[in-house]
C-alpha cells in the first residue's frame, strides 16, 4: 500500500486497502499460511512534517492448532495499528506494505487453538480426542512429565 503525500488534505484522509496475502511471507511457515488478502482501514494525516497513520489491519490466516495439529482458519486483527513516518520532507510517497506485514505477524497467536475447548491428542496413541475417546487404558494419564512428580528435592 502506497500513500501519496500530496493526496492527503490538511484534515487527513481515510484509506481502505487490500493487499495480497503473500506480502506476509508465510510461504515456508509450517504453522501458518495465508487464506486471503491483508485488509486495512486507515486514517492518514500529516502533522508537523510527520505522516501519522492509524486504524485497523486484518488478515485471514490458516493456522495449525497447538493441541490437535489440525489446520483451521482465523482472522488476525490489529485494531490499534499506529505508525509515524518522520522523514517525509523530500518524499512524495510512503510504502506501507512492510508496516502492514509487521502488524499482522506480531498479532499471530503464539499457541493457536482451533477452539478453546480443544482436547488435543492422546499422549499415548496420538488419537485426536475431539473425535471421541481413544482405546488407551484409563489409568493415570499425567503424561511424559510424570517422572518429575516423583522427584524428592
């Protein structure tokens, strides 16, 4: 998204943009991929020889659930997008593409979940517990860390 500074009136300018999802650079990411364009609804204003841009940036993303490893779609939103560009005296336009990319990347969830109630995978057999119980014994299922419970410190 390129903002032409001579097109911004003194009172500011509302802008909407849609950039292709590939600006996010997620092609080689195993946990995330783009599922649609990056959308921006912004307000740009020049104040004291500085361009200030604020608004909302969003993108449709496909993510791998941290519990069950299934891919799901979600919308990532930065509703507090705010950038300022101070060196605009001798510039005719400002390219916002990298700022839009950064806003979405920083909003990607660290541990994406397909659903808050996702039961994950059985730690013994790997069955997706969202599809129903597995055939493993109903004994103590504390997991791989259970040896730590027996440590005497």
